[in-house]
């Protein structure tokens, strides 16, 4: 069964430093997609980055990069040069290509950026 | 592109009452999703529409829940005979074929008292 695990309930990072948010997943489907979303205190989920299971290179979007280690079933999010506005909940998510249209989400990690 | 709009933003209802939420997706998005999020958890999938067809429903969606997307544009989610356990944030999201991520609305927060 598909599952997403985020083991860090909360993380602190100093402004301008990099931070890694952990995510592991479980699936028996060879074809799947991995996602990260940001949810600020306003509540609206914001799509950040996507990695396909067959993509050879790690995905990057601006200051966000996804460290995809397929054999370890991990999909960690790296945020470089943290900003105060990065303080939010971050959710890792997965969709199996043969699992219908649903995306499953982890429980999230709350990131606090300190000035 | 005005984003995904959800109404109302907040709803307080008494147990046993029916409630209906509305979602207006981005106009060119043919795919629409409903999720439910409780405090401290990630969103849980409820149902999916492609155009007007409801193609997938979660087992979480009991027979008290019904969703429609009659003309393939806006969607409604109705909960009948609400229970306290229905208290949650109800999120709507949309995208189109070829998009990987969703665009989410701001959600409707339901409180059942």
C-alpha cells in the first residue's frame, strides 16, 4: 500500500541557510510521482516541485530541489537560502500512476525560519 | 487565472444539519479534486472529477457525502446529517491533463457543534 512518512514534526533553520526536509515513501508501483507542497498559515496549499519515478535527474525549482534516492525510497526537499517567508507547513505527497487519481500526503513538517 | 475559489470560507453548523460547499476551479482546468484535512494531518483524498464525470471516490466518502460537477465547471460537496467527526477543512484543487501539481483553493472550514 502506498504510504508517505515525514518524521520531522518541526524544524528550525537560520535565515539564509539551507534546510532539508525528510520524506520517505512506500509503493509497489514502478511508476509514480512525488510532490512537495507548502501550506502557510493562511491555509492555501502551494505546489512546489515534482519528481517522476523515471526521471534521471533531481528536480529543481528555484530555491527548491528534490533529493530523489529511488533505492532508499526517499524524496527529501532541500530549500536553499531560507527566507522568513518560508516558515510554513511542508507536505510530501505521492501519486501512483496505476493507483487512480488520488494523491496521498504525509503528515507534514513545520518549518520555522529564524531571523 | 483567478485561482481556485471556495465558498464559504467558514461554516458552523449543528449536528444533523446538511451543508453544501462550492468550488470554482481555474476555468481551463478539466480535473477537479476534493480533499479533507484535519488538524495536524495532511489532506486526505475524497473524490475526483474529470470534466463532469466523477471517476474516483474514496472509501472515506460515506453515503452522507455527495459531490457533483454538473457542467464540468464548478463543483459542490454536500454533507448530509453532519456529525462532529466531519469537522475539518475541505479543500478543492484543480489541474489539467499534463499538469503534475494541483492548484488548491483556500478551503472551507467546517465546524459541527
